[in-house]
C-alpha cells in the first residue's frame, strides 16, 4: 500500500519544529505569546510551502515509511520537551 507523503511530512514537521522551539526558546527572543505562536505557525507554513513547490509531497512511499515519519516527529517532540 502506497501513500502520498503530504500528511506524514506535515505531521513530522509539526513535531520537529515544536521540539526545536521547546528546546531552544531563544529562537523567539523577547516576543509575546501571540508573536511566538505566529512565528511557530509561519515556520511550519514556510517549510510546508517549500516541500509543496519542490514536489516532495507528491512522492509516493510505502505506508510504513509514512508512519515512521509521523512517529519520528512525535518522538522528537517528546524527547526535546
């Protein structure tokens, strides 16, 4: 069973960016909560747009690869908290 990488990459990106922002809060120095949330969503949007324009999201991969990408994002988020 093959699956487009759009959803797994989105969930993996959310996990990795969330972990990085939690581990290194100095990325958002002296910002309010509203601004830091906007930067977080903006980073995810920029990375996802780059993946869309380079057609990486349209690649098909086996179902287990997609699940592995999602699990990696979740584990990375929990380990860097």
